[in-house]
């Protein structure tokens, strides 16, 4: 019995050290990056005598720095890949529609740069209330929406907010083309999304994401008692539809984010968590 308890305590200590490792590495790297970007921003804003070539180089460094910031955030949030992630939540009442709009606002610049128009369906009367960590839920929605934007150069992306079975749901629909069954089945696994993001025609080796965003979103929503699923869709943003070809979606993907709910004072994964449980797989099953 003593050995079992010692092993349990060791495992808990390892988990704490793992969390601490992610937090410290992310914090230190972000601090250094912020200093570098501050210098670049200063030069671009105040050095009026910069020539075209130096200014272009600084703009490239600024862009790389902003991308690195996003990659570090993804690295830091990767703690939610664990089913037993132990980070505390700041539980509060929030509205799914507002969370979706905030996520879209954070990604507005990226959407504009890719020629993507984000549209919203009308929210339900009285809104779509949910109890959870507003920042974490916004992060989860943002990873899903960001993936759709990366796939959708010069194409629309649609967001819907609804209530299903008493639970707030955010749906993201793109028209970026089909994904073959095998990569689709792995899409919500760590690094699975890489197979469904087309290479950037300007910089094919550039990484906008580590490839963990959808898996992190699934973990965050699961910790709230909700889940994330993805399926092919032949639906278009204008309300029309086309017939699927060769067993693949003719238009794109539909992501369903079930936000679940966590009561105040309840730790993630506790019996007090409400919602339908973790809907994890790309196909809606365990495969």
C-alpha cells in the first residue's frame, strides 16, 4: 500500500513539474521575444530615414516574431493535450456568441491577409449561455476558426452559435475543399492537422501553427464537459449545397464545438462537470 501511495505521489509530482516546465519555458521565451519585437516596432515607427530594403527586412522580422509568438502560445497551451490537465480554470458565466466574436476579432488580420470573409449566423434568442473559463473557451474556438482560415484562402468561413440539448454549440464551416478519409480521421490528433493545411504559395516551409491547435481545442472543450467533432460537408455559406464526389466532401469541413459547462469551484474532470462528455474523434467515434 505504501508503495502504491508513493507511486501516486511521484506521478503527481511529475505532472506538477511538467506543468511548471511548460509555464517557465513559455514565459522566458516570450519575455525575450517581446524585447526583440519592441526594438523592431520602434525602428519601423520612428526611424523615418530607413531605406526600402532595411524596412522590408524589418517587416519580415516583425512577421516572423508575431508567428513565433503564436507558436509559443500553442506550445504553452499544449498542456491541454493531456486528459488529466491540472491547470486551474477561472470559471464564470459567459455567452458563446460573444466568445465566437472575440475569437474572430483576434483572427481578423489573418483572415483579411488571406482574403477570407467570416460570417455569423444569428444567435439564438436570449444568447447561448455557458459556465466555464471564458479565456480558455475563446482559445479553443480560435484554434478551430484559425485552422479553417488557414485552409480557406479567398474563400468564406461561416460561424454559427446555437443551443443543442441545452448546451451551447459553436459550429465552424469552411469551403476549402475535401480531406481524404485517412487524414480526416487523424485531424484532431496532435500534428494531424498538418496534412489538411495547404502549403503557403509564397513561403512553402513557413509554419503558422505547430500542428497542435485542434488537439488542444479538443482537450479544452473536453475539460469543460463538451467536445469537438469534424466531418465533411457539402454545405455552402450561401445556403446552397453540392453533391459529394468520390466519397469526399465537395466543399469543405464542418467543426462542431460543444462548449459543455463547469460549475464554479469544480476542478476540470470532476463529477461536477456538466455537459455531454468528450466527443473526441474526427468521425464521431473512438477511431
